[in-house]
């Protein structure tokens, strides 16, 4: 585990070293990944998030990690670039500042986790919260975009 040196002008961040065991592909910067609790089960290997790994989210890849290689994954703190998706593009999947985030099984991206009864699509108690959104980088339309985009988030995958 690597802790960023404490400087009063920089946000604190925590990283882990992880091994890419995702098929034969590289993991790209800003992708959300999960601990491989199905095949490698060693607490070190990370892979693409699939249904069985939705609650094993490790964090966000810092720089590209080639297949079988080791690299850094951010597990806690402010991140200016993390893959996000507004899901269906409807208000019920909107990502705006302060929205809890969770990770589905597609696109290596986080999605909004809404807890207000009128907008709940997935019951919040079934998914881990992996952080919260800061203000989206572009316009309000970006917050409901069905395509993935890189946004500002606070990662909370530690613990």
C-alpha cells in the first residue's frame, strides 16, 4: 500500500499494487476494477468487473497495466479522472455532484447510485458504494450521458 506524501495543498490519496489478470488485455488508466475473487483469489489480482465481482471493487487504475503485469490502483481519495457513465441517460441514472457511485458489470465505469425512493433503480443495500461524484467536467447533459466519460470522483474502496 502506498500513501501519497502529506502536503497541505494536495488531497490525500491511497494506492495499492495490483496484478492485471483480465483475460489477455491491458487495463487502461481511469478504469474501475475488482479483485479477482473467482480465479486467482490471492488479494493481489484485479480484473474487469463481472456480476459476481460487483461487491469486490478494488478501485481505479492509475496508469495502463499490461496483462500479467503489476501497477497502481487508487483505493481512496480525490481522483480527477475516473470513467463514469450516466447509464441509460435518464434522470434515474444521472450523475451529479454528491451522487453515491457504484460499479455495474459493463464498461469499467461507475454509475450513480440513487437512494431516493422515487429514483431507485437498484436497491442500494445490494451494492457497495465506491465513492461519490464531484461536479461533472462538462455540462449538465454530461451527467446523464449514456456514453462513458472521464469525471472527477472521490474514491472510497478502502474498507
